[in-house]
C-alpha cells in the first residue's frame, strides 16, 4: 500500500483540548476518522501524534495527501472529486433570497455577520490629498482585522501609522510611490505592500489621475491613525516589502488558482494577502477557520451564504467571519479576479 486511501474529500473540523494527545490516521483506512484505529497494520503508514497546546479549532486532513500532516493543507482540491462545484439553479439554491442593496448604505447584509461593502456607494472622509472610509472594522463585526478604502489625488497623502498592527496595502488603480519610514517603493495596479507594526506609510501621487488602494490591518481598528511626521526606523528589513503578480507562483485549486502576495516571506506573522481567479462557476458551499475579506477586481458574480445571496462587481468587498458557510460564483465568461486578506492564517486553500 504505497498510496493512502482518501477517507474524506475535505478536511475534518475538530475542537482539540489543551494537553490531550491525538493520533491522526495517515493511511485512510481507519473507521474512526480522522483518528487511528490500528488499521494501518501491514502497510507502510504510521499514525502521526499531535499534542494540543491549547483549546482550539483545527482542521485535520481527510484526504491523507497533505504535506503538513496531521492538518489540512488544501491538497484535497486537486484530487479527483476533491473540489466540486454547485448548481446555482438547484431546488435548494432557488430558495436563497437575493438581498437588495440599500441606496442609503454601502453595506448589504447577508447571514450572520457576513456582508458585502460597495465602495461606489460609500461616503469618504477627507484628509488632505487622501479620501478614505472604513470597509471592515470591529464595529461592523470583525474580530481580527480591519480594512479601509483609500483614494489619493495628485500630491502627497498624510502619514498613516501602522498603529501597532501588521498592515498590508493593495493598489487597484494608479501609479506612484508608497513611502515606508523614509524608504520609497514604486507601485502600480495590483501591487501589494507590507508595513510592519510600529512603522508608518504615505502615498506620493505624481498625477495625473487618482491612486486607489485598500489598507488592511490586524488586530483591527475603527479608523486610520494619522501622524504629524514620518517616524524614523531601522532600514533593516525594508528591502522585501513589495508583492507583485507573478503567474509562475500560482497554486492550482482545481480550475481556480491563487498566488500568495504578502505573506510570511515578507515578515507577516498572522495576516496573509493573495490574488486569485474564479472561472465561470459556483463553488461548493464551504467554511474557513480564518476571517477573510475578498476584494472583487473585475467581472461580476454572486456571493452566497445559507439563506441569502448578493450580487457583486468590481470594487465590492465581501467580509466573511470565521466558520461562515459561503460560496462565490462567477457569472461572466473569462472569470474574475479577487484579492483576499485572511487573518489569522497563511493558506487560503484550507477549508472544510
């Protein structure tokens, strides 16, 4: 037996207890999944022991092809039958209600604390050459992260503090420079950037046109914090801050794919930024253990929760709390691109 048996095509959600020891089945033959019952005897497989350091939620691998055993790493998505689509016209899906946008608010509520935010309907506050608004915040239901939509006109924006949080930026439109503590980085559309806790940043727009970007941080805050001057910090670690789209770095998820942008390689410890493509299809409903924000860059689609759905297009943002059942559907040929920010987490392909 050189190949494990696929016990389950996705991950197993489990609540482990501090100090308890668990034996994860690696062969896939156990009748007590995801744990070992001795069925590996006579094979080349051995169970993997895991001792929980704290009470926490985990996702044990069910397909037995993970590279990070005993935990899921998303490998099931590329196994036969591992990644499945869903019929948006099924009897069950026809009962899901389409939420109508509120012209007086940029927020369209779905199930739980999930919502879609429209930057087109948002009111922006002004701070010099910068206009901005909160998209995700603790007041709107986020537990781990915040996100802000920012527009910078020709000129220099105010200095914005990272305020003790890990901060990632993503430019959607315009060309210019982002300065981090005195060091300038040239940016353009679809550029990610990492700012460490204790640092500060600002945008220089040479014009013409407006630079548009999203600012995500964690732990979350209700607003941006402006400083009178740019703080000076050590140059150490300032080199590796930019994250740019590189097709050679794509990771397949069946017919979909994603590329990590800002991640641990940049020094980020708990917040991860990625860009992905969703083809003409509807994903099977699923959940994640991380909190997620999805920025829709182009195209058109529908986001689904248990009982409610909403239409989305370029400039919209979907906020997903941890464990929220959801599905994203693309309704245009050629697919559409999304940028995601997950916290806490480093792998956007893990689901259950």
